C-alpha cells in the first residue's frame, strides 16, 4: 500500500471509531434527552417507534449517508459491514476457529463453559444481508458471540456463497451441506444431535426456515428454529412492505436488489425453498421462535409464515418487537431495547436446547 493509501486507511479507521463512539453516546443519553433530539413520537399502524431507534434514523438522515444498496455490490458489502460494526461488540469467547463443513467456510464459537464438553448444544447460524451481503467475519461476528455467550451454546456460523455471483439455490445448498456435515460427524464437531438448532436473520431466516423444512423431510434431527424477521415471500405484496419500505432502514430498493440478484430467473421465484409462503409443511418440523419488528417491511410475511406453521401443527411462538426496525439484531454494543430483545431470544434458545 502506498503512503497516501496508508494515511487514507488510517483516517478512515479513525472516522469509524469516532462514529461508533458517537452512536454509543447517543444510546446512553437519558430518555428525555433522546426524545428531544429525536422529535415527536412516530406512530404508524398503532405502534410507536422506539425512541433510540428514531434518534438513530434521524442521525442517518442528517448525515446523508447512502444505503448499501445505492453502491455497486462489492462496495455495498463494505458499507454494510461498517454499518454493522457501529453497534457491534467483541464479546469474549472461550474459543473461536475458522474451518470448513461440507466444503463451506464456517466459524465456530465456543463459550468458556462448553470448552471441555464432548457434546455441545449447537446453533447453526445463517446470516442475513439480502443473500448478497454479509459474512462470518464482519456483519454477524458480534451476533454469534452474543448468542453463544448468553445462550450457553456452541454456534457454527455459515459463510454461504453470495449472489449474484452464486444465485439461488447456492445459499440454500451451502447451508444444508453444513448442517448435514455437522450431523454426519458429531464427534468431530462435538455436537449433541438431540440439541441442535438452526437460526438466522432476514435472508438467513429464509435459509434457516427452508433448512428446517428439509430436515423434517429427510428425518434429520432438529430441536429448534430461530427465525428473526425472515424473508418468506418472493413477491413482496404485503401491507408492511408498503408501510415501511421508506425511512426505516430496509428499503424497497434493497429488497428489489436482493431478489433480483438471488433469483434472477423469475420462473424460479415460486420455488418453495425461497418462497416459503408457498411451501408444503411436512410432519415433524422443529418448534420455532419467529421474531418480527413492528416497523419492518418484512413484518407481515414473517408473521404469515408463523401462522402457516401453526396451521400445520408446528409449535410456534411469535413475538413482534413493536418499536424496532429491520436490522436490530446487530445493535448489541450499547444498552437499548434491541439488545434486550436479542437477550430474550438467547434465553429462549438456551431453554429450547437445554431441556
């Protein structure tokens, strides 16, 4: 790297650190101060936007920072990673290792309490990012650390191939390949096959739900699925997409880019591995916790999928975090309603895998 390049990179790191500090400082303000800065409460569809979330959205608007979807995809990946790091946190782990499972890169997180365990309760985590962004290193490292620590489970984070370089069904096939590989060699992976879960957010919620259906069809053991504001509708016609597709982080442009990149062939969009609302629900599907956000364009389709599971006889708990927006899973670096919500998810994951 040239001297000028090194200076620019150092300046960028300093700027990022300053932005992280500023965001944390905003979240630490008293509620009254946050309300004064955020403005009048935002009430839509009978829900009130969380004041910290409203303040963060206002700061984003005032700073005029464009969303990841406004850049070419390679640059957008960097932008989204930086956004994720603003409120991330490097929670301590007993061990972290990068390896492969079924030919797919994975990162394994082991909390201290499980270092000596021969058979660990395990979450196979599948990250979000519209099928085109995200990885095990930057966007969801903090999430996996938090869930491993708070739930007391081993987490295996899947680094599936991204679109548009690898369109549907590549991400689904990679996720299923990891799950099969881990179950196929429980001693190597030190997993308890009776205490396995799959989970993810947004696109990762889609892939997790599809994997859970495949596991039921194949007779693979699966104790629990954690679906966090999952994408379940390839056609995007819900009311919440219309209500919240502007001004609440996840935009129409992002969602359009995601489906066009992941499933460019329109004839494949009804495929039940991506359009989950059209999937047949087989017998034996694992119990699910489905979490949606009140101000998320994906809210209605996530809740519609939860209802489909219930109608098929699946044990489902549906929780709507009414004041939050898409992406709140990554807000773990400061006390806030989002981190509290993820803490509850971790508690329920722990309870499901430690019965």
